[in-house]
């Protein structure tokens, strides 16, 4: 998860990329893309940061001495956060899919949707992993590895998305 956080922050910080705007439909698309991508980035990054923080706290001296009940409460809270993020990212992806991109932005648009879907799937796997840990008290390393692989794949699509957007003008992703 930390590698994902570092990679995403490095890619997002200071990035100014976009879609060509040539008329009101393109301007409208451009505004919507900016808003939706920023919502996606903000929601995803906040959850990555929170999960990373949870792992860090568990590995700290105070986390190691945490009672089982305290650990389960913390895990329940994180599970709720991950569920809310999944809902928000699903809504953003749905709104993204309803946009009609200008022809020159079709590849960009498709890559954006693909990346969002992969991140949603990774979030779902993470939620499942946490839920199983809460239910059975056992960390499913296979689910963890699958989740990490999905996030890595989403990162590869993100890089393609950034490259594609560099060919265009007008959309800004800020973090």
C-alpha cells in the first residue's frame, strides 16, 4: 500500500494535463473530467493514506501492545472507510461513463474509466480482506497479494492515462 501511495503522490503532484477544448461540448467535458478525476484522486488517496497509517500504527510499539478489542475496533473503522470509498469511487466511475468525450479524447476517456474500475476492484479486494480478518481473525495473504496486483495494474493504466492526456489540453488533476 505504501508503494501505491508514493507512486500516486509522485505522479499526481504538480501534474497539469488535459483534453483539447474546441467548443462548448468540449468545455463541458473538460470541466466534468476535471471534477470527476479530482474526486476520484481525493477519495482514493485519502483511503490509501488512512490504510497506510493504520498499518504503521499497528507496527509501532503502541500498536504492538494494542489489545485485540482495540485492534478490531480500528479494523472495523477502516473497513467502514474502505466501504465508503468504494461507494464514492463507484459513483464517480458511473458519472465518468456517462460523459461523451470529444473524438480526440476517446482514448483518454477509456483509459480513465479502466483505471477507475481497476482501483474499485482493488478496493473491493481490500475490503474483503479486512472483512475476512474481522470475521475469522486470519490475514488472507492471497487476497492481499491479489489486491496489490490489481492496484499495480491500475497504476500502469494511470501512467498510460497521463501520457495520453499530455497530448491534449485543458484538464488539470491537482493533489
